[in-house]
C-alpha cells in the first residue's frame, strides 16, 4: 500500500505540531516529592486507632501500625523520642491517639506517621475531669498553704510502695546523705483503682504515728499510671495532715493535683529525699567551720585581753598610785584657778551691768519725770485757759443774742401789754373763734401773770 503524496504528508505533520500539549509527565522522584510536600502542609495531626504489629527495633526505634475498620497507617517513634512519647505499656489491640507529622519514604513509595506523643484513647475525658477538680480545689484555697519544712525532722514518714523503685531511690539517697536516718514507711499501692484510698489512708496513719514530715512519692508513668495522685481523696488527706507534706511523684515534667495541694513539690523521689533528709557530711563540715570560727574568735579575744593587760601593766597609774593623786591635785588646782578667774570675770561683768542699769534708772527716776511733767503743765496751763475761755465767751455772746431774740418774739411780752391767751380747759391750742365754743364749756385765760378759769355764758361776734 502506497502512502500519501509528499505534499499531503507535509500538511498532516504541520497540523500535528499545532495540537495542545498533554499532561505534565513527572519522574518518580518528582511525584514523590510533590506528595511529600502536600502531606507536610497538613502539619501536626492527631489520629485515633487500634495498635497492631508492634516492633521494637534493635536500634531503639519503635514501629507499629494504627488501624481502624477502613484503613491502616504505619507509625514510627524515633529512639530519641520514645521515652517522652510513649509513657505507658504499648500493646497490640490498645486504642490510642497518636500525635505527629506525616512523612513519605521515597525508596518504597510509602507514607507513615512520625509519632511525637502517644496517649490512650479517652485521655481527654480524664484531663477534663482533672481540670474541673483543680479549679474546684483552687477556689477552696487548697493550693495556697505552704508550710515550712522542719530543718531537722526526728522522723520522716514515706508513703509509697515497698516494691517500687521510688522507695529504693529514696533509701539510696538516705544512705548517701545520712545513713540510717529515721524513716517510717507506710506501704500502699500507687497505681490502680483503689490506690487513691490506700494512699489517703497511709497519709493518715503516718500523721497519727507522730512523724515530723510526710513524703509522698512514686516513679514516673503515664497519666493513667499517676491518676491516683489526682484523686480528691489524696488531696483531702494532704490538706488534713497536721505536718508538712512533700510530694515526689514521677519525673520533673509530671505534675499532679497532689503536688499543688502539698506544702512542697520535689521533682522526683530522689529530689524529695534530698529535700527532707539533712546532709550529714555538709552539717559536719558546717560544724567544723563553726568550731574553727569559734576557736579563732576565742584566740582573738584572748589576744586582745593580753594586749589590754600588757597596756594596763605599763600604765603609770598601776606602777605608782601617788601619780594618780598628783594628777588629780594638779587638775583640782587648775580647776580652782579657772573657777576664780571665771567668778571674778562674772563679778566684773555683773558690776558693769549694775552701773549701767543705775544710770538708766537715774534717767528714768519718777521724781525727775514728775518735775518734767509739772513744767510742761505749767507751760500749757495759760494756753489751756485761753483755749477754754474763748469758746465760753463766744457761747455767752450767742446766748445773749438768742435771749434778746426770744424776748422780742416772746408771747409773755405781748401779755404784759394787756393781752391774754384763751384755751379750752385741758387743751393747749389757743382759741381764735368764739363760735366754736358752747355754753357752759370751761375755758382758761392766761394773763401776763397767772390764769383765770371761767365758763361760757354767751358767745357773739367781736366788737369794734
């Protein structure tokens, strides 16, 4: 079969070159990197599922699968994170929540979860219960009491399990600090359903036994392992204890409700032992230093006493008692001279003040002052007489003028010429109209000398 003409093939080739490009073709490595970047963008995730196929590698890494009814994912806990990430016994069939980040392993083309923290499922409910109880006890003020610890307790009470590592750590620390220091153990379970009530009963037994301080301790574990120390019964026993309570529960990062109510929290059982058990070697060293300081102080005091005794033995007063008398005699003679000089000086000053006072008194003599006052009175008497006479004379002249004026207008002067004034009896106003009088009415007539009382018989018009 022959092909198409050359011209037609060229047209088909040009048309093929103009078609749109197809999807991008990745290499296996490129696609794996794209998938890895996409998974890393999810960040930290939390996955709940059932544990299966647990493998602890010789390198220390921990591998297991997390599955549910629909899928399965591989999980890895690196050796450096196993101690912090897994704080409980991980077994197949356990329901857990894994927190971590997704990773892709390119050589096998698989992805897995790098677990940073692992906790049993249902832990959130426990934490919620713990926070609620913590808030309740804080409102009651149970976290505020912090009693001082005795520096040298006679007996130390320890609440823990006799089979646990916490007691061995405590006793080992006791052997290092003060061997055979008095310790009373109250054995109790530190984990399990009845552990909280047993711990509370052990605290009460030690309190009644008469110890000076109670130490509550146990080794580390998961939240469930340490849950007994978050129960209210333990908190109430610590609160009711009559002596200070020290807790050393778990590791430094573990924190329980008992730590908050206790008077002092130690990070570990070893730290609790170091807190309550005195260090015998350190105390002996302190005693030795104090002894040396005391000896040095005594030697210094004796040296100072010897020096004072040497100075006293060289003193002239002790060598010759007469020297003291001579010194005292000279001092008395000097004081006597000073006294005489002071007395004479004070006498002279007093005489001078007295003379000046006499001069001032003489100038202020009452006789001299009276004489000056008399002279002044004698000089002022004529002026006073003139000053008094002039107003009197002026007043006399004014009186004479007033008298003359009064005489000129006085009604008596008119009466002396034969005129009279008539009034109704009992009234002061003079009568000017006879028509106003009635017959029989009493009238009084005033003359220049005396008056006349009369009664009206008749009235009429005035005559010529």
